[in-house]
C-alpha cells in the first residue's frame, strides 16, 4: 500500500516495492520520533550518511528542515536512541553520535545470524508449497529491470531497498511475525553499512547476479514439478537452503572489503554452512 500527500507525491512511508524497508510495519502518520528514525535510517541505507560519520543534533535538524520536517531536538534524541538499539548509530559520551562502523568480525556475526534465520525461512516455504511466492517474484523482476537500466544513484538506492524487500517478503510469506522479520530487517540494514561498491562498471553485473541468485532460491522453492509428497518437499527444502547459503556467501564479493577479510570470513562461514546443512539433514530425515 502506498501513501501520498495531497499533491500526489509519495511520502517517506510509501510501501510499494523498492520504497519500503524489510518488514515495514509502520502506519502513517508516524509520531515525530518515528519520522526521524525513518529519515536517518533511509539516509544511512542510501549512503548519504556513511560509517564513522559524526551526526550532531544541529546537523540532523538542518537536514530534516531541508526535507520539510521541522522538528525539535527532542524527537531527534529519541530517534538516535532507537537507532542505537538497531546498532546503526553509536552514542559516545562527551563526543557525540556516529554512524556505526562494521568490522569484518561484526559482519561475520551478521552473516551467521542471517544464515540461521533465512535458511529457516526458505525451509518453511519449501515444506508448505501451497504458499504463493508471487509477491517475491514480482520484487525480483523489479530488480532484474534495474540491472537492465542505466546507472544512477537513485537506481542504486532502489536496488538496496528491493533486495531488502525480497528477503523480508519471504519471511512474511513464511508466516513469521513482526519480531522475526524486524530482526531480519535490522541485520540487513547493518550489513548495508558495508558499502555496495560505487564503481559504476560493477553496477549492472552485480545487481543482475543478485537477481539470478534470488531466482535460484525461488526455483528451488517452487520447481516446475509440484511437490506432492513429503520426501519431495524435504528435497526442495534442502535445495532452497543450499541456494540461500550460496547467496549469502556470494554477498561477500559484492561488498567493499579487503580480499584477505573476504577470504577469512568466507572460510569461517563455509564451516558453519556445512555444519548447518548436516544438522538439517539429520533432523528432517528422522
């Protein structure tokens, strides 16, 4: 559902594909604090506020006014506390507020958590083939269209949102509630602090690769031959989990990290991928 002002212009709470965040459960109109949270969060995800950047209340108030949000400093302070809970900002006593930096070790923790949660999501979808995945398919088609288009900052930011929407939609379709999907959203948002490469020559190939990996997940979940028996559903679940693992592993290659960091994190995660896969095999086979 999208929300528009009296002139027909989309508001920050438009929830059409590419305009919302993972698990967007907000309902307009938002209170002042939530407006500021959305504003700052969006700027972080769009790369306008970068890791390590200092954010003073006066700077934020100026930016909010430029966006026609004339708010006092009270909701700004409340919003920063909320964003600290999401680990998007760090409040340092006597120094101020900074956008969080994501170290390789933190990124490894984020990917480990996503591995656990998102394998569970696709497993549930595979074991319940009656659930329609059309909404996720539509989002992925929008990503494919972006890959075919010309590079622009707007398109780059829209990809960030569509990618998050895809994963959040799978979680919602699997029947997981607000808490689960909000956790996924937070993990996705934190990983966005590791900047998607700004080299324009990498734009289309990397977005196209993401769309291909999404499609591989969808194809594993809903093969051409419908799963009518339990054994077939379990086999689909294993294929979908494997496709999700590949997708998360390949995400490392799309972030601005050193080769050494990518290799170290990749090796650590590979061990966890194998452990999780064996654990699932034993459980579903029993």
